[in-house]
C-alpha cells in the first residue's frame, strides 16, 4: 500500500474541487447567474435574470432511466444489505449525485446493532485517493456535517482498518477500528478514464455555455416583447404651444383629435417598424439543437414540438445516443455498487474477504426503455423462434432483461401441500 497523503492534503483537495461541484449544482437547480453583455439590455433591467432547466433535463432524463434491480449470483447476500438501507432512495440518490458532480461517495458505518449503514455523500463534501485497479479508495475524507455558514462541524478521515472523526472545537478525536482492508468510503463514478479517474459530470462545460447563451436569448426576447406589444409612434409638425397629451393616455386612447394650427398646417403621425420575435425564436431553437446534440436528447425533450407522438421504437431510435450513454453509466455504476456491497459485507461479517471472491456477482438493471404492447409482441415472436432454433436459449432471467416485467412466481411445494390438504378435507 502506498504512503498516505494525510487529512490536510485531502482538505485542500476538497476545497479546490468543491467550487466546481457547487457550480454544477447551481446549474442543475437553476440558481446560476448568467453574464449579461450589457449591449441590448436597458440599465433598469440589468438585474433581471431568466432561468432555463435544460441542465436539469439532461441529468434527469438519464438518471430516471437508470434503475438498479439486484445483484445476481449473490453468494455473499449483498442484496440483503441494500434492502436494509432504503434501496429506493439510496440508488436514485447515488446515481443522481454522480451524474451532477461526476462522482459521489458512499459512507459505510455500523448502526446500533452492528449492521452496515449506507449514506450517500455528494462530491462537494468528500474526496479521496483512488486505486485505479480496483476502484476502491486508498484513503478518504468527508465532511459529515456543516453549519449554516458551510463550516465543517464533523469530519471523517478514512484509512484501512479505522475511521477517525474530528469535531469542531474539540481536541480529542474519535477512532473506530474495523476489520476491513480498505477505507469505509466508496466512490460511485460516472464515466471515469485514465486521465480523470473520478469521472466526468453530465453537466459539461459545453452544456453550461449553451445554457448561458439560451438564457441571454430569452432575456433579449422578453425585452423585445415590450416594444413588440407597444410599438413606438411619433408625431411631427406640432406647434410649440400645443398641450402634450400623457404618453400612456395617447397610447391606449381609442380616438385622438389633432387640429390644424392658425396657418392651416396639420401634424403628421407615424409609427416605427414593429420588432419581430422570429429572430429570437430561431436563435433559441439553434441553441436547443446544440444542447440536444451535446446530451443525446431531442428537441422535443427540450420543449420544441417537431412531430406527432412517436411509437416506442421511434423514441428508441431518436434517443440512440442517450441509450449508449445509459449503458456506459450502468457499467461504471455497477462496479461502484459492487465495491459498496463488498466492504459492507466485510464489515458485517467482521472478516477480510478478498475482492476477487465476488467475481461471480454481477449487477442487473431494468431496461432503459420500457417496451409498449407492440414491442412485447415482437419480443414474444422473436423468443419463440430463438428457442425453436436453440432450445432453452432464452429463459425467465433473459426475458426480464428484455421486458422489465417480473414473471409470476411458481407455487411452492408448501403451498401445494396446503392446497391438497384443503381439498382432502
């Protein structure tokens, strides 16, 4: 095992990365501030800021399709650990946080009964040094509690065999030893590579730039809409001593009388050409097309209706890039969840299992696109033909992977005996 960096190094590392993560959370929550060029915006409207939810749509459209089912060939009863830790919230929270901040962390501890307890920590409150081979951390650091001013109140330093807790204002530290060969902090990473082992965020720099351009377009269109609703008018040839009518009254009045002067001259009324909203609409659609290409979405996903409602197969074809992205995310998240289960299993059994002992265990996910009735019919025809060619090629497990529908369980022998006993009576 390599030499540990220490908690001070990890504190500085987290402070550097925290700014980037919080920036992406602001884009996801639509609280980001967009730079105003100050060219076409009146001074009184400089503080006005529009918002647009494309970044949230890009994250949610992928996160909502990633539904973890269970571990197969579960020889170490990992599914039991996750079922005891609110899996409906745990998996969704981990996937969503990883997509936003490129990675999240799962903090493993023991409850009052000594059973593993799992907690998701976002990338702005945890970091570590990762082993690029196993994907497990060599050492880790997390802020478990902050005050109202974002100052750390409770910190945890994770190293193999122990977890050390630091409380603000207290000189003594709390050390909890465990019989696990790795730190009890696991990274769940989205799209890692050799250059960036902690992955890439779904909200890329291109997404943030395009959202900023789209927000400025919306702001300019709203300003232009004021002039579009009430075009500017003018009057020439008025005498200097004429009484000027109130601007709002002149605009809203249904009848205005302007008489000739003593010399018989009459004023001339006119109207400036009315602004068109079309350039703003086309520019916004252009940015939507660029954003859709960046994230694998379609214009319909971003609110631009282009055609009639499509079939399930048409939706799949339009979201082919999104499907490939989801498949990639399933592979990387499967490794992270398996690491969580491995360490939790070691903590539960108080035994240092080898990581290779779980090589048979694999993660199963629900289908990315739920099939409709016509697709189910096509799948059924295909299964019949495949099983005729190779008997037993597709069974219950394969069928659920294709359809996402859980088959009805067979009646157990005990239930059969109960039924027979009732019939005998």
